[in-house]
């Protein structure tokens, strides 16, 4: 029976292509590629010639029947994305599901991944982590993601465009508090790879002074489960809340000021203000 191979390709450094991936790409009859020009350059570098067919977000449904026809005819097919592991914030899920439903084999060929590269280089625990993909640009869904990151009990990884990285870090300061640590990986595995580690506030200042270029992976440490002796005493937060409210500050402004001064997540700062108001 013919097989669909889900093949990981380099995210930058061509040396990260595995020997198995090269062998599979050289043996299949068809390659489904997010960008045929980009994949064509990779195959040319490897000295591989095969039929390339585009597969992107706008034509994935239309490629289902053709892919199934190839497999039914006994032709092996490889699925690749522009870079890294297919389906991870890239098209291909509907193809894989249709192939599984049709009873054909789906075989992963593991390799490079910006998610894993970011996690292992961050310095944060990697025994449990959550990948949330690209952050929604606006609206309720973006607010929900910010709350999810702020309250996460595990390391969190997100993707963001370089143009919107500054806005993301600003919102993380508000949502998580300025003291939450992050690792921002830019151009991972490439010539100009940069990994900035520090607090959200420090990362924000860095990228305000040095606007980023290239692909960005943001890793955020888990929310603290307990507070040690070196961390802020929430009693100080309540005292500050009462003082600011007595001065006429609005609850919303008070919460933002508490989060900024004491390094508390915004949600906890709002709770402290609410407690002070009700008390």
C-alpha cells in the first residue's frame, strides 16, 4: 500500500535535514509543498528531481482528491511545509486526516522544529509545555490567549511576526507582570540567530531599541505556583491598592499600577483591587 510521508525540513540550516528525510524525498513519486519554489530550491540542493505540487491554506481542500488518487494508484507522497515540521501552524491537517480515513499509511519523518528549538534553548522546564501557535491579531481570541499564557502552569510557546512582537511583549507585561521571564528566539538555526532571555520588560526594551527581523518564537515561563520570601508580599499590593483608590485612582488604573510596580500578573492585580474595593 502507498504511503504518505510527513517530512520535516530545515527551519534555516540545511545541515539539519536528516538522512532519512533526504532518502524519502528522493524516493517518493510526488511532493506536496507549501511553497513549490522554496521546496524546489531544497530539492535542487539535494540533487533530487520529482513532481512538486502546491499545498497551502487556500487549496488544501482541493488537493484531497488528487492526493488520494495518487495513493490509490500506488504512488508514495511526501508532505512538506516551507520549513520545519508540517501541520505545526502550517497546512496539511485535512490531507493527513483524509489519508488516514481512507486507510492508507501515514508515516512521520521527524526533524527540525522551531517550537522544540525555542523550548530547549529557553532555559525553562521542557517536561511539560503548551504550544499555542500564532497569536491572534486582535479581539476576544487574543485576550483569551493572553489570559491563557498568564495563568499557564507550564512553559508556553507562541509564534509572532517581527512587526507585531513589540505589541505582544507590551501585552505580556500587562497580562503576566513585568517580572515574568521569556526567551525570544529570532532566526533560529540561521546565520543571524538571536535568543534574548530575561524578563518580559527587559525583552520589550531590547526590541524597542533593536526592531526584530525574521521569524520569531516566543517562550514564556510558567506562572509561579507559590510565592517565596524573595517575591512580592501581596499584603503590599493590598496596601498600595487602598492608597491609590483613596487618592481617586480608578480601579482599572490602580490594577495596572500595582502590576507594574510589584511585578504581579494583571489578573491578580485586578483581584487585589477588587478585594480592596469590597473590603
